[in-house]
């Protein structure tokens, strides 16, 4: 089998979106955007041994590759539409490809996005997805919009994926819930899209809250105070912190894919309603100030968020 047969067999399924005018099979894809909208695009790569363990299932790898890219589109307040897949494979393994492509197709249907092209090469396992979405002109939520006295919020809860990773590295078997948090993060698409009318800035937490919130602060040229005690934690992590008082995981652990955003105080009742409507926990963890630093009450440990280099 050559790469053309591989693409036909595994990555050329029917699009569900009439806006896809040309998908897999030509030199490039064509996609219609709604009038008065802008293209929002983002790329993320998953590398074996760095972003996932060698024995991670092809199904989980496919799901996560898509989810982490959707999370970036959500953080911009945009609606995800279509994506390309650049796949580097050490060899053609049909069992692997079958499971990977079935999972990718299923996840793309779940989140209503369509595969419109990609690239296939030979080399160490590497999955790069480029996600494209759209948003009404001028409505995107950027990192630079936080203002003095804004409240800081976080969706869902933090640190469980990092706890899972820690357990796996220590040879301890994680619970199913912990594994799902690490391998199957839920991109906050509905929340992100609703936030375009409420949030002043937003980022998805992929490398640790402390580092990702700092990106907002630097871009917005402001500071912040947050309270470690207010961080939303899942059950397992609450228990872990009770036992260890180790706040490093929810503050600096990665792979949460929750949205961290800021909003004017006047938006607080609307945000409460939104959280109830979407049934997503939204927690106020602190506020923006005019300093130029991030102060974390109740934490004096190191800052050790994930950095590639
Ligand atoms: P070209 O040589 O013109 O770049 P390719 O042979 O790389 O074209 O790809 C042929 C077609 O298959 C293109 O439409 C491309 O977008 C698509 N494609 C290649 N690899 C993938 C993949 N892994 N998933 C989806 N589509 C793919
Ligand atoms: Mg070509």
C-alpha cells in the first residue's frame, strides 16, 4: 500500500458540512466562510514519548489530537469548522490506522468538524492537526484584553490530568476518571463561543494555570492575585492535596484544557447563568490588578509549569 491508497482507505470519508466545497483529494481544500466572519486557525502537534506514552491506544491519540486543537478554537470564542491532519508514521500498521481513523471520525462527528486534507509521511510517530474555525468579525477573545479589576475564572476543575501523569510515571495505576482526564479532555466549545460576548480575555490551560494565566497578564500588561484555596479540584485531587498539601499539580500541572478567562465584575450574574445552562462548573479564582505580577495566595512553592525547551 502506498500513501495514496492509505489516504483513500483511512482518511477520505464523507463531509457533513455543505461549506466544504473541496475536501481530501485535490491540491488544496476549499471552504466557504459565512459573510462578515473571520478565519480562526490553530495548530498542535502530538509527539510520541513527549505528549503520549508509547502504549497509548490509537483511539485515545486520535481523540486527544483533535480535542487539544478544538480547545484552542474554543479559547478564541470561535466555532470550529474543519481541520487538516499531518500524519508521520514509522510504518503502515493497518490495525493502528483502522483504530486511529475510526476514533478520529467519531470525535470529529461528535464535535461537528470535518477533515478536509492533510499530509502523510514516514518517520517517528507524530500527529499534527490544524484546526480552522470562524467567528464574527472583531468578536474573537484575545489574551490581551484583561483589564484592571476584572475577575478571573476557570472552567471545570484543574490538576487531575497531571495527577494521572504523576501516578503513571511512578508506576501507580490511575483510576478510569483520571485516565479520561488525561486522554480524553473535553474541549469547552460551547462555553468558549458564549464567552465571546462576556469575557475580556481567555486562554485554554494546556501547560499549567500559573504559566497560562501569566500569558494573559503579559499580553494585557496587568497583574493578578489568585487564591490557591479557591482552585476548583476534582475528587481525587482534593484527596491528594489533603494528604500532601502539594498545590503544584493544579497550579502548574498541564493537560487540563479548561478555559481561564477574565470578565468585568458586571458580568458575574450572566456567567453564573451561563454555567448553569451549560452545566459546566465556572469558578472565580481571583482578580486582575494594576501590578505586573502574579501573586498566588496560599502557595509559596516553585513555579514549574511545562516548557518544551
Ligand atoms: P500534494 O502532493 O499535492 O501535497 P498529497 O499527495 O500530499 O498532495 O495529498 C493528496 C490529498 O490527500 C490532498 O488533498 C491532501 O490534503 C490529502 N491528504 C494527505 N494526507 C492526508 C491525511 N493524513 N489525512 C487527510 N487527508 C490527507
Ligand atoms: Mg499537489
